[in-house]
C-alpha cells in the first residue's frame, strides 16, 4: 500500500491481481515483509479494487476500517489477492 485516505487506499502490484471488483485481504503487521511466504498471517481487513491504471489501483476498505485506522503508517502493508488458476480464471 502506498497511501490511504478515509476508506480508500492507493496500491501498486501485479496487473493481473489488480482487476476491477477483485477482493483481497490486508495482512496485519506486514509492512516489514519483503514477500508473503506464509499465508497464515492474520488479516486486518477486506478490500475491493475500485479503479485501475497500469500497475496502480484505488481500493476501498469493505471490512476492518477501525483495525486499519489503528495500524498507523499504511506504507508497505501487504494485500493478498486471490491467484488466478485454471479452475478459477476470475
């Protein structure tokens, strides 16, 4: 995550993950992580992609607004989006 204002966040990431209406989990205490290896990291909230351009997106917090507000500086928080698979193309 790059920045946050109210219930919206500016993020950057892989283009295939940043598709409109895609939902993801904001991972608690993840700003120090370089990569996400362990999928057991607790979630701080659920977000949905609102708009996309290149490899940037604006996402809206759906669940966990108060938890994210307590997280302080949002820079570097990781958001896990579902991976596209052969059985789940969307």
